[in-house]
């Protein structure tokens, strides 16, 4: 199958990044599920799942509470739904509300995920973003993740608030989950295409590039001049098979040649301010653009 987007070389006016498994090495929704499994948080489990039966007790592993058992099962179910959505086997809208209703994440749980995002930022993410900004490019996050968690990562990486697009969730005064913004296009399979098209319309003739790991990133990049499949965290074969530009190196330094022209890289080198990023890039690709099999 051919790629769905153009593949035109840099320079670009803006670069759009996914969050989960791209800027950060985790999937936020899976982290919420793991919080249920490890902490058995009462406010992260559906109320209907709070009773135990003798049959359940007989199957329960020794030393585990009913909440921990159900939390582990829930974590596996959420992870599988996420995998299917990112691989394009299920439409995102078919699983988005279901996952949140199962988890019902508290404000505290979401803040915990935000901290995990920050802790698991992909190597050289900060350095690449600084380099792109030094070249005068707009850098943007477009994510189907939870806005309140994504915001913590965005602030740590220097994104302006206007350049962060994600899905808001609502909590009551006690911090318990109430719901999410069902009007957000980013809670749907086609939502990234809507947001990215709007961003492309704000660019000059250089247009924009998109970096992401999932099928929604690939199929959302219709308006982009280049889509780069990032497999440094997880390589999704359904995405790599259709992407013309790709890397599986576990560092954002490998993206430099895909996102910057030779003249821009030379300018970064001449500035002397981006030595660490350029050193990692040089070791990775030896000055040559990295291909699909890198």
C-alpha cells in the first residue's frame, strides 16, 4: 500500500509531534491502567467492579486483593484496546470513551501520568525541540491523550500553551472523574487530520511535517509535506509499511535529517549551541539520512 501523504524535503515552517510513544516512551492510558493494578485506586475503578464473589476469591492469586486482581485484568484489557487502536484494527472512537469509563481516572491519577510523561521523555527530545525553535520553527503537540497530563510534559519541554492540542477531562470538586470533552475531534480516528489541516493552513509555503508512531498520526497527516514514522519506542508495522520516512532509533537525534535541510543543520553546527544533539546524530547516521531499516 502506498503512503497517504506527500514526502517533500525540508525546510518546514512547523513540526507536529505526537505525545505517547513519540515524545514520551509510555502510553498514558496504559499508565492509568497500571495505576489501577498497582495501587488499586478506588477512584480509578468503575463502581460496578467493586464486589467480590466466592468464585472470584477461589481464582484469586494468593496475596492479592480483589481490587488488585481486577486491576491487573483491566490493565491487560486497556493495553489491548490501545494496541488495536494504534495499529488501525479498531477505530479510536470505538475505544476512547470505553477506556475512560472503565478507568474513571481521578485528577491525582492523571497528574501521576503527567509526571511519568516527563520522566520518560525520549532521549534528545528537549535538544531537538530547542534546535527546531532556534531555526524559527513552530513546534506543536497533537495528541489523543488527556490534556491535563500532556500539559505537564509540554511545559517541561518548553511548548507554548497554544501549541498543545489534546483531550480535556472533567472532575468534580473532590477530583473524581466526571467525563471528557466528547466534542473534541482528537477523541476520534479522523480528529488529528482536522487539527493538522488547521495548523497547515497557518503555515507559510514551507508547510509542516508530522512525527508519530500510530496509524492516527499517519492518516492524520494528509495536509503535511512529510510524515515521519517514529519507531524508537515501538515499531508499528502497519505504520512503517506505509511511511516513506521512518526511523526506529530510540532517540530524537535520528529525526534531525528528516526535519531539517542541510543548510539548517550547518547553521545549527555553526552556532555551537547544539553540540550534544549533533554528536548523537553524527554517531547514529554518520552524516547520512537514516532509512526505513535504520
